[in-house]
C-alpha cells in the first residue's frame, strides 16, 4: 500500500481531466466517500487502486509523486512570508488548502509577482531612459518548469533530424556540417569572431563559428542551426500557445526551445537514456560517449521525463559566484526559491572552492524531503588576458530514493550523511545554525544579552 500523501495530486489530476468525484469513483470501482477520504490523505492507496489511477488518468506512477503540490506549497509559503506584505503568518493548514487548488495557487503567485514588479518600479528600479525593467527570463523559466522541461513534440523533431546524420560513421560534428551543406546549401566556417560565438548569414548561406568555441560547443551551435532550419514548424505552435507577455519573452522562449531541440539532436532520447542508465548517470562517462560538454549532458539529463520511458528525475541548477541563478529545471520536485538566496550550507555554494571536482552531498530539507545532490564548478575561457574567466556551478540532484541508481550515491552512508539545509534563512526553522544570515520570519526572536548562541539569531519555535 502507498503511504505517500498523494491525495491532493489525485484530486488535481481528476479535476484537470474533467471528472466529477462521483463519476471518477465509479470508474475506479469505489464509493464516492472512500475517494473523498483518499483525496484528503485519510486513506492509503492500495497497489491495485494505484494501477487503476494511472490507467484512467493516463499517467505513470511518477506523475503521482505529489511534486507539483509540494512546489506550490513552498512557493506559497515564500509569498505569504514576504515581509513587505505586513500580514499575519498564514497557518500551514491554510497554505496546504490553497495548494490543493492549483489554479487559485498559481493566480496568487502571479499576483505576487505582478505586485513585486510594481513595487520595484515604484521604488525607482528603471533604466535612465525611463523604460521599466522587465524580467522575461523569469517568465520563460516558469514555462519550462511548468512543463517539467520535457516536450514530446520537440523530442520527435530532434530524433527525426538525428536519425539522418550518420554520426556514427562520420563523427558528430562532421555529420552536422554535411547535413547543413547537403540539405540547406549552407557552408560552415570557423574563424575569429570578436564579440560573437556564432553568426548566420542567410543570404550568403554561411554559418560562421568562433574559433574560441571548444569542439563540443561548435557541435551544439551547428545542431542549433539545424533546429532553426528544420524545427520551426514544431516550435512556433508551442510559442503561440504559451502566449508570452512580451516580444522579449517570446524570443527567449523561442531560443530556449531551439536549444532543447539542439540537445535532442546531439543526444537522441532513447539512445541517451540507455547510455545514462548503463553508466548509472555518470556525467563524465556520458559526455565522453556523445562528445558533448559536462553542462550539456547535465541539462539533457533533466529532460528525461517521457511517459513510459523515464530516467531518474533530476533537478538542474546553474549559478554564478554572486548567487545569480541563470538556469533551473526541476523534475525532481526540488522546491527552488523564486526570490532571494539559497542556503549557504548547500553544496552548490562550496563547489566554487574546488573547480573541476564533483562534490556530493545528501541535502535534507526535512525528514520527507532529502536529495542526493552533486555539483561542479566549471571555469570558462577568458576573452583575453586580464579579464576574469566566467565561473559557474552546475548542480544536479534527485530524490534520495533514487540514490542507488546514481553512481554519485556509491559509498555514502545514507543513514548518517544527510546535511540539513533550508530553502532560505527567512523560511528556515533550523535552530543553532551557524550559517544563518537572517532571522526566520515566522518565529519570534529570543535574544538574551547575558548569553551568546551558536546562531546569530536565536528564536522561539512555534508549537
């Protein structure tokens, strides 16, 4: 019997597919009152009922994990704890109730984003020209996150292109260049490109790549060009359906989808999944097999969510030394913060100290949310002498239940290796944390001038 609280997930999927509670109970062969108890997590779900649910709802078991509901709860908790609201703390039971109605929850999150943007504008965060600063990247990031970074139509388009490359015989980069030449009359050149990495001259039919690009990046740029020429008919309907709020958001989304197809061309789904499983998700080994970079491999691993052929559900994060998150995807249900920094105890931040080395951590948010995480700092090429090279940490992680499937879990004593982390200091309830930067919003401070605690902020835990 399943002991995972998945009632809210079942209710959400039922409502999304238009089933009434009575009609759905009849399809399942149970009473309406019993289904009501299941949806409120007051009854366990038997194995036979679980299989009926996946069959009627046309989902696999992973879709019933409750990850989406947990992420909504975390986002709502963060919004309601915003000190600018000046509101009383919202009880956890009420947050869970709102999260159980995902449409209303997303509306609240959208309203908060709009309000936060308006507040920033009111505070004078505008360009000198008077033009308001927009954040189309956040809009696009949310779009990919809502789709669990997986697009079946794009996978099919990428596989169709990849199947005609003859990469095993010619080598990937040569095969890409030949496809561009034979199918599109396009010549690929490599030369100095000051200030650019790739330039496409449609009139001259020339694709010029910077000689500063490493070999794997040249391959990706050629795959991107193929996606631009051969996958636009698949991409444009997705962009249109997303209804971006601005031209900037539309272009960022379009480029993101083209990047997705490019990754699929270089790493076709079925072949890539088989290699990932055979190598137990050893990123270096997989990257060597496909002739791609470490980061390209990590990002592709975060997309393996095809129904009936799922890989380990990973989250993916890319962050710079200032703590700016430039990319994030989560099929693992990791509750990323939308605003502010993350926990300084998380391996993502200490990885900057050891560039090139993979660091592993069992990160425990709570007793029910523990993740196997691994991170590596990647140092790029400086544009010229005297300029600092770009440094970013790429981090991956999965629920601890998948640790046995991932090579980075080998040798860890999972019972004792967990390191407690928080979402952010303002939302973290952990006592005596020496790394705490801010007091938690939901608790009263308990400062005593006669004693000094290990944590900069001692507080009373609500009972």
